[in-house]
C-alpha cells in the first residue's frame, strides 16, 4: 500500500513516545480539532507532536514525559496561509521588514506566505535563516521581481518589452530559484504569451494579474495558475455586456493618461454586468482549474484609508517613522480625495458581488491580503479577508480552508509530509484559538498560541515577539 511506510513510521514513533516521550514531544490535550479537511470538528482530542511533525490525533491521554498543553475550551486549526503578500519590496523595505513584519505574521497565526513580488535575494536569505532556526518566520514562497511593461523598478519589478525579453526573464528567474513567475497588467499580448510558453517549457507555474491586453478567459486557457485580484485583473470587463466597447475606451483612456475616462469605463462595466457572460467565464476558470485570489480587503482598505489615517492604528508601531509619516492623515488626504474614496468603495462592492458569484459557481479561491499597502498590515489583514469571504457567501469553514488546505493544495503541499491540515505526518504548523472560528470566523483573531514547526509559542511569547518588533521599528529612521 502507498501509505504503508508512513503508517509504520508513525506507529513506531507513537510506540516509542507512549511509554517515555522524548523531551521534544508536545501534547495538546482535550482540544477541539478543526483539521481543515472539511470534516466535522473533533472534540476532546489529544494532538501529539514530535519535533516538527504531528504524530497522532486521538482520544488517548498524553504520553509520559511529553510537554502538555491543556486545550480545554480551545480550538486547534492549521496554520494560516496568506497567498498574496509583499514583504520585501513595493512598500516593505527588506532593510527593516524582516525584523518587524515576520513577527507580526507569526503572532497572527500566519505560518505560510506567498510573496508576490519583491527582493528575491532578501527573501531567499530569510528562508534559509528560518530553516536553520536563526530567525522566526513563516514558510515563504517567492516570485522575485514581477514581470511588467513600462520601466524596471528593481528589485520588485522587471520591465519586459519584447517576447524575447520575456523568455529570457523566465529562464533567468528559474535559474535564480524562484518558486513561480508573476505577471502584471502592462505586459503586451505577445510578451505575455511568451511568458506562458516559456514557463510551461521550464516546468514553472505562472500567476498574477490579467494583463490589460488580454481577457481572463484567455489567460486561463494559456495556463495561468492563479488570477490575482478581482479589481486589478479587470474581471468586471469580462462580465460586461458591453465588453468590447468598454475595453476599447479603457485602453484609449490609459494611453492618454485620462484617469477620469478610465474610471468611467470601469463604472459602465460594473453597471452592464451580464449574468450569461459571467457564467461563461466562471465555467472556463473551473474547467481549466484556474484559481482566484480576490484580495477583497485590499480594495476596501483603499476606500477606507482616509478614515484609517485619522484613527489610531496600533499596527503603525511596526513600521519605521518615515513610512508612518507618509501615511499621516494630511498625506493620505492628498493621495485619496473624498470622491476617490467613494469610487473605490463602489469598486469594492462590485468585487464582493463578483466574488460571491464565482464562489457559487465553484471557482477555486484562496485568501490573500495584498499587504503591505497603506493600512493593509501583514497578519491582521488576512483575518479581515476571511471575514469578507464569509460576507461573500463562504461558510466559516470554507473561509478557513481558503487560508489552510486550499493553499496547500495549490502549492502541492497537501500530500504526505505537507501542511494545511491537521493530520498524522503533516507539519506541525498550528494555531490554538480561544473561541470557535466556525461559529464566528472573527474568532481566528483570538489566538492563544502558535505552534510553528513543532515549537510552541504561548500568548506571552507572541506578545514578547511583538514588543521586540515594535522596539526594532522605533529604532529605525
């Protein structure tokens, strides 16, 4: 049998620990387990962990010698995955983000991230140090520089102007060890198709925006594994009864840098929603197994930036003073007018509508925050995204799976030895909650402890981690 060797190995470990557990053994007892597989919660369980692996989930008591964590009244879930972050580029500078943002993620139960564009050397360095136990941080999957038209903005963005440059970029990034290729909106059609073809030849997945020059159905047919954002990928145009005309107007407006005309075209696309066209697109995404990361919280945050800048935001303490200053109320007011905020709110509401329709049609979706944009903080923002998913029609369990088992499936880490569910043999990346997330998804914020690769961080440990991160941020310029 395929599972035979694993079962035998786990049985050996369990027998060895049953009479006298090694000091590394950890047992969470009398806990309710929400394992992420979609099954019913299991109450009064003992989850036995040895080193960085889950050994058993059973009704038995903790073996002698194990460190025992009393889980009475608590709920154990898999570690959370944020499938769209920017930790070492864009707004986050790796000169400071490692010491402040990584602790913020762990303290919020985020044990895996997909970095969607940034300084590859920094991310790879962090990943190595995390694996060696030199720093504390999540499991990191990284794209390195994003491929786009326009001008290069190293280290987070690489400009592509020809198909040959596109192919060369894919080859170079593969050689540098990226986990996937990320594309952005301004890639021209021929360069995008070259990326798709070269990535397939090199056995690499590619993800990202739907470029302005293509339709969502086309990138799905081209093999793009995930579409990032509803808003930035212009899915409302694909669902418009007047798509051809409005795409033409939008393209002309962008060429003239006429933001008002571009915004008007988008508004008309929202207003001319076609149920038939939307259904056809959802069917294409389902057929091609194209995933969507809607990043609902990102657009809502833009709409709410003016209010956020005027209210105390505790997470600002994890950012350097210079960045905090650029997010001050007077600066945000210059960037986002009242009218612009109202416009973004309407786009957010349309995103929610499309997310609900996609989910109802069976499109596979994952949770991602698009942090760090202004007031979109890594860690806390993922919990907000889970709440928004429930408002878009997900059950609390489905929302939880969008940040646990679904990302593991997408990243091909759901099999033996992977993560994303609480099962024997899986990685011991877990979050202990003080309340039931299936009765209210916002209970994912009520974190009692985090178990990261088998190491237990109690609430006091997490609070100390956060205090040190705030101190580090305060010492920055």
